[in-house]
């Protein structure tokens, strides 16, 4: 993702990984690509809805400050339509 950003690929970027590895992914982003905000998209349905209304608002997807999304397979499947907006 750091390479893509250096090539001016705007994103948005999503990492779908096993649930147990999500905190590791967030730490790796913070360590290796601190200029890109990162959000762990997980939690209850209402928690995820709040994220989509604020930090992950689809209207902001083209902004350079739009965060990389780290989520689990289960949540990605559950919220596929919302994440594809």
C-alpha cells in the first residue's frame, strides 16, 4: 500500500484478514505508513454504522486523509454492500 501511495494511487484501501491478526495489521500500518490513517472496522453493528457515518463516510473516499480499513473476513462479507459504496 505504501508503494501504491507513492505511485499516487489514491485508494481507498482495505485489508481483509483473520480476526486474530487485525491488531497486528493496525500496528504495522502505524509503524510503516504513519502518514495514512488506519481504522479497524470491527465491532457491533451499531458501532460499524457509526464508523460509516463518521470516519469512513463514503463521501470522503477520494480524500487523501481517508483511512485504510482493516477488517475480518466475517465483517467484510456481512457489510459488503456498505463497504462497496
